[in-house]
C-alpha cells in the first residue's frame, strides 16, 4: 500500500483528503505544518506528499526544500489557494511534480496522485 503524507494547516482539508485517499487504497498520515511533517516524513518514509504552500511554523516551500535536498526525486503535489503567488516554473524547479489550486477538485487530486505514483 502506497503511503502519502498530507500537510495542510486546515484540519478539515487534511481530513477530507486523507479520507478520500484512504477509500482509494492509500495509507495516509497528516500534519498541520512543515515542521511536524518533517518529523513524520522521517519516521513514515512516505511514497509521496501533498502539501499546502501557506502554513504557519514551516511553509510548503521550506518543507519542499528540506525534503528535495535529501531526496531529489521525491514526488510532491502542491495544493494551495495562493499558487498565484509562486510561479509554476519556480515550483517545478524546486522539485514539485504537480500543482493544484484550492478549493481542491478531488478527481483532479486523484489523477495527480496516480500520475506521480503509478509508472507509465
């Protein structure tokens, strides 16, 4: 079973995404910010992460930089209501594989997860 780390400061968003992915056969763990997510990343060793960009304590950009520094091919999907603040080319250069805007369309999220986890 593939493991996905879901990182968002909004509890309701985390819960919906985790429940949605669990029903599709994924194992999920959630975190409310990047700092907590880093600790869970180390112990969980997930196959992918879905992260929000704008969070307190450690934002999605800071989290991504720390993860990609050690695991350059680790698949990350960004979900954010503020993607307009960060050019897509910048996010892709950081190593982010997919970018989705909030509010999240769960069908698009599922497609993005499948794209990054299922080999072509």
